[in-house]
C-alpha cells in the first residue's frame, strides 16, 4: 500500500479526472478498504478540498466546486500537455481565452522543474502554429460546458442555427470536441435526428445538461476527427425552397425546369420546388422566369429576398 501522503495525492488526481466515482471502484483503484478510503476523503476535506459523498450501496464520491480553485495534481505528461495546450489556446479561436491562456501559461511554467521546461521548449521550437485571423469565434463558456458533458457522458440540450439559418433545439449524446482550423466542432449522437452529427460550436448557444447519463455508442468512423473531416468533405446539405409563380407551368418549366419541380395550380399560376445548396441560387432561378412570385418557405429565404429587394430598390434609385 502506498504511503498516506502519496495515496492522498492519487485520490485527489482520480477525483479530478471523473465527475463521480462509485466508492467500491475508487477503493479498488487505490488498493484500500472502504474504511481507509473514507479516512483519505476526510483528509482531503481537512486540506480544503470539498468532496461530496453519496451514501448507500451505490454510493460514491465527487469533487465539488469550492469557494476557490484548489491546486491541481498533474503528472509529468499532463504538465507538458497543459503547457503546450495553453500556448495553442493563446492563439485560438475561442472568445476571451487568449489573455487568460497567457496568464495561466506563465503560472504553469514558473513552477515546472527544469527537465519539464526543456521538453516544453523543445516542442515549441519543433512545431509551427498557423494563426488565422477573422472567422467565427466559439464562446469559452460554451466550450467548457460542452467539454464537461462529453467527459461526464451526460445528455446535452442546446439551441442551434444550421448552415441555411434554420433554428432548432437539439438533444444529443455528446461524444468528442474536435478543433479544425479556428473552428470547434461537437461530434454527438443526435436524439432528434436519430443519427450522428457534427455541430459547429459558434452556431451553438445555451448548452445545458439534462441530468440523464448515457452509455456511449459506437462512432461510425475511426475517431471523432476523422468523422468531422468526412462530414466537411461531404456535399453540403440542401435547402428546399417552395414558391408560387404568377405564370403558366409551361413558361416556368421552360425557364427553370432543369433545376426545379414545377406543377400547375391553374392556367396562370405554378408551384415550384427547388432543392439547392445555396438559397441565392433559388432566387436567381425564380427571378429568371420574369414573372411575379411569392416564396412560401423557408423563412430564411424570404428574409434573403427582402434584403435583395431593398438593395435593388436602392440601386435603382441611385443610392450607394
């Protein structure tokens, strides 16, 4: 059995890696009895670490949030990874993180022994970070909330705006976070679509856990990064646009029949459905008919048409 001091540090390290530990599993990991585990937990509490306990057969322990952040216990590999990660975060696409990362990095490097500082500096010299300016920025609080849900295997609900502007509320089983360039993606099983999806974090708001735990599913890819790469290279999701055109179906068919489904309503009106990757192309096609039209949906395309109409009116009036 390890000494009391080293065992206490090991216990603290284990409590920091998982949100909740069943008591029997935690005792087995430490190689001690449940009674000794309780004494070690009390010792951590005496040192100022808030540890919550759940009694009963299925009882366990978890490190609670305290009035101040307690010291973290990390091994050599974790310390090097932390320093390298902070250097990367200082140039990240996460809102409000750059300055905080620099401050945290200074504190980590200050207490590192020389051998670890040499490893960090070697990695810094041997790697090149490409800094991209502009583009979407993920919210730091959102990133943290989603990461914790992935870690704890807890179902997550959030508001999401799709590429075409459609808004929805999604409930998912979060799997992993993946960084591609300056963009962050959540890979998750979508309980609304009953399939795997990747979500851009800069389009995700109000993430909140539901309290429901889940058993991880098998990802249909080698890993989360490969899944995101495949989804980014896949054809863009199409937008279906419905419209009424004040012209005969024959006239509309001649103009845009190659790209749309046209059906007659009466002799002077036709209904059009177009599946396009970009709503702008639908507006181009409808305008090419040369007849009045009404967009039935989706709302995002109606808004786009109104914006275009305002700009064309200004252009016709000679307004720059």
